[in-house]
């Protein structure tokens, strides 16, 4: 038994609650559907790395879902030889069906065990996804571990494609990862400044994987994405899966940012003094009052400091945005 037409996305949307294990062979390996949206592919030849590709952690972020599904179809059809262990995750089937970011609570805030502090359908989902990743990485034997969690942003961006690198807590950054991001067509990299409860950070902190949250443009419905705009990351992922190699390109054309502050919604009257369609990475003049509420205000300290992920349509106590600052690549050379 196998999924019809090698189409993981179609099967997932038609069977969002599927919780049985399905196993079958494809040319060059074996496929294991562990539950709806979670597919493990094991090559017959000795694998050289273990790779997790996740998409759909937010259900309405469809371009990376379609990109990953196309790669799966190629592998299962025998058109793309697989030389790494691969775990594919289409993370939130119900939200994908409903065309929403999430149903009860933001799934990408529930990892590293944070699901234990929440209620809602995403709680069980986060627990299951953590378990799937643990089983996969626990069976890792050789090479490196990778996890690329692919998203699209709610709003536009000065840099259409950008990556968020996990907080390293003093550990060295991998220059090969930066070069891989550049080869993927990533235009900017944002260095996190503190631990998080995102899916990619979970794999980095818990399993020692090279990991990143990768934003690939703006949210659009299924069928309305121009996947030719993702050709660079597609080609780089094909090289990783087929040749077990990281594509490389000079990082000099990529912008590098670091997080300097987190904006937190501290009261119901909290507001950001920006247009609703302001793009990610928009910079401000020093002295600009970016955010304010009855409890205080946030003032931009340095010319060019910018905002990423602004959002006030959320509960008090949650993140309303990140303030970021340009960093020089020379610090890594």
C-alpha cells in the first residue's frame, strides 16, 4: 500500500487525522508514512546525512508545502535518487485545509516542550512532531543532522527570502550553513539572540542539528504560488538530497542582522506606530516611537534599526515583533 500518485499533500489534505503506519518500497529505498503529513524516506544505500524538511507548521503558508511535496513526488517516482535519510513533515493538516495560520494556538510557539503550558488542538500535534523528530534523529548514525523549517511570511519583506538562525548560546556559527543559505537564494540572515520555542530551534538545541527557519516570500493560497521564484532553494535541496552535499555561494550579497530587542504586547491598548502593510526589515530613524501603550513606549535607538514580524493581533504577553540591526560579515572571517 502506498499514497496515491506519490502525492503526499493530496493524501494529507484528504486524511488529516490519519494515524496508522504505512510502509512501501520505492526505487532506491523504503517509505514509511508515520501519520498524516509525516513521511520518512530511507535509502537502500548507506545514507550520508539525516535531513528534516518541514513545511505547513502554519497551515496557510502554502508555497513551501508545494515545494516539498514536489520533491517527495520526484523521489517516490524514482526521478530523484535519495542519498540521505529524509523526514518530511507537512505540519498542520487541519490548518492547511482551513487555510488558516493555526486553529487554537500558534504551533510554532509550542516546541521545546512549551506545549505543556497550553491548551488546544496544536498541543497534541506539537507533542507528536517532537516525538517524530526524536525517533528520526535517535536513529542517526553518520554524517550531519539538518532541519530546515520552511515558511512564508504574513506580510511583505524588504528581503523576500530570509532565514532565522537559532540562538547559539556562544557556540560557533557554521560558515557552510551561511554559504548554503546564499546558494538557496536567501537574501538576509537573522541571528536570534535568545532561546525560542520554534520547531527549528527545538532541533538545534535538543538534537544538535544544523537548523533554520526559512521564510520564502509571502502567504498565498494553494495554487497561487510562483514556484519558479524558489528555483534556487529547490536546486540546493536537490543537491543535498541527491549528492549529500551543501551547495555554496559567497555570503557577501546576503544581509546579516542580529536581534537587539523583542517587542512584547504588554496591555490591551498596545500599538505599533506603523502602517498595517509595512514590510519586514523596514528601518527607522533614531528617536522614532515604534510601540506604545499605557504602560510605556519603545523608542528606536539607532538609525536603521528595523522591525521584523510585527503583529499586535495576539494575546497580551506574546511577541509583537523583533527589533533588528545590521551586522557585518567581517566578524565571521
